[in-house]
């Protein structure tokens, strides 16, 4: 929902139906708070932000990640 290729979406209504169907299928595995966060993101219109199309900008995406699942080493590369 951050970097959407508009050429991949023939029908935005159908795209949204698919998003909400996926959300409903994942509902048993999500806390009610996280379900509501995703629902609010999926309810947004697709817009252009910084030459990218998405329901939220990349900055909003990282803000959500940092707020909800922040941990030491997030977004760090490592090798085994």
C-alpha cells in the first residue's frame, strides 16, 4: 500500500475489495489495535506522494513501523 504501480491496478474498487478480504482473513491473527490501524490505512485513497503512488507515503509507513514494532536493529542489514 506504499509503493503501488498504477499500471497493476485495473480497478481500484476491486483492489480495495481484495485488500479488505485479505485483512478479514488475517483478523484472527491481529490484535484489535493492529486490525484498526490496517483498516484505517486500507480505507485511504491511492494518492501520489513524492513521485510514488500509495495509500500512505513511505514516511508514514516508517512512522507506523517505528511506533508499532520498533526494536533494536530494525531496518538494519546483517549477514550470517
